[in-house]
């Protein structure tokens, strides 16, 4: 066990480089820059950083930002942030060609954010994201370009043409 990657607190961490979809690469390979873990961000900052990562086709990395927000959120918002992180992981699975994993996480994420539809915190488009997630879960595709199907987290998950981002 002494050769496992550990953080400063001694928790197991995998320091292997990763590709844009979070898949581990061989030690010594050049990977994508990873979002630092355990960063407490203001909700608007977390949403903006996650959106930039989604737009860049890096949903796995967006999930890490959203997971930090989930872990540091007030209790009343934890399921919202957890659901957003699950949506990012669902998109990651869709991009990796894992339809079953995509469906599971997209449906779970949509379910977790649904309770916030009446009064969405931080401008999160709960209804639009739920529709986007259900649409992608119904046909997750095989190796979809994550940037092409990434949703908008805030404002509207719908494009000007009136169709969900797919």
C-alpha cells in the first residue's frame, strides 16, 4: 500500500494523467490539466467554471468542480449540486460510449435536481436540464461529442432555435 498515490491528508488519490473524458492514461503520458479538488467556490463561480469545462468538451472535469460544490454546499442545496455533478458524469459516460452508465447517471441526476424546479437556486435551469437529461438518456449515442451535446446550466438549456442542446 505504500506505493499508492496519496494526498497531503493521506487519502488515496490517483495521480495518473487523464484524458479529456477522465480516462486514466499511462504514467508519464501527457494528460489534460485537472481541476484542483477540494476547492470551495462561490456558486456562481462553480457554475461558470463547470459551464466552461462542459463547453470545452470536458464533462469529467466539470463533474469535479460540481462535486466540490456539492460537498461544500449548504444542506438545503446538496441534492442540487449532487444532481448537477451526476449530469456531468452522465454526459461523460455518453461521450465514452457507455450508454447504460449514461442513462443511469442522467436519470439519477435529473431526479436529484427535480425538487428544485419551483425555486431554482443560482439561476440553474432545472426544468431545461431535466428535459435535456431525459432526452440524452433516451438515446445516449455512442461516443457523442460532449461539447456538441453539453447543456447550459443556467439561463436556458435551450438554444435560440428552440431545440435542446444536443
